[in-house]
């Protein structure tokens, strides 16, 4: 199985796909299939067995108005110049099964999505902080995000202003 159409036919035949919840097309992929959350691991394992490798995981905040996150898993093969996108909608507080046991490299993308959007991944080998300071209490890529609370890592509260710089010892008049 090498062509994108063959992989998505397999997913359809096994009953792992669901009807598209919205009609917004994707560009940059040869085939797209909406996957039932309960069948994500099976779909990933079948794709890997068919020679497809993991390229990326993307998250889209669709909380307003749908109350879900959209996850997009992009797969590719070395011998086919085409991508396949597995898409799924995940309710806000529902964890997603980790793909890290199927595709080890998914570890990083899942940590990023957990940290920046708040999506939890069950069975993840090491769901720890990747980009933000440990214990950050907000998710900066949510559309509802406005501004973070003050942080000990924020030097903008103590950094010199342009006015301070002109009156310092090296100021030239």
C-alpha cells in the first residue's frame, strides 16, 4: 500500500473514519480523513504498517463555537510525494491517546499541544514542560488568551525604558 488513496480506503473500510463535521478543505495534502477519536491509535498503527511516517501534529482551537479542538496528524511516505492528513475533533476536557508509542517523534508535538492548548494525552511517556516555564497556568495559543499573569521570568517590569537609557551614565546630549 503506497498511494494516499489506498491508505484512506483502508481507514474507511475498517470503519475508523467519521463524516466531516465541517466543510473546510485542507491544502497541501493528497487525502484527508476525519478519524473517530476511539480509533486514532489503530489508524496510526495501520498507517505505520503501510509505510507512512509521522510528519506533524497540529492543533486548532475551535472551542468557540464548537467546543472542541481540531487535531491534524500529517503522515507522509518516502516513495510517494503526497501527504495524508488524519483529522479529529476532541472535546475540550477529553484526553487524546498518545501516538508516542506508535511514532516516537510524536512525543514533542504532543507536549507542545498540551502546553500551548491544554490538550491532555493519555499514555504519553513524559508529558512535561517543553517551551514555557514549568507550572505555567495558562495556554497561550487559545483564542481566548489575552495576557499572561506577571511572571518572575518577565524582565519587562524591571528593564530600563528608553527614557532611563538617555539619562544613564553613557547618555550623550
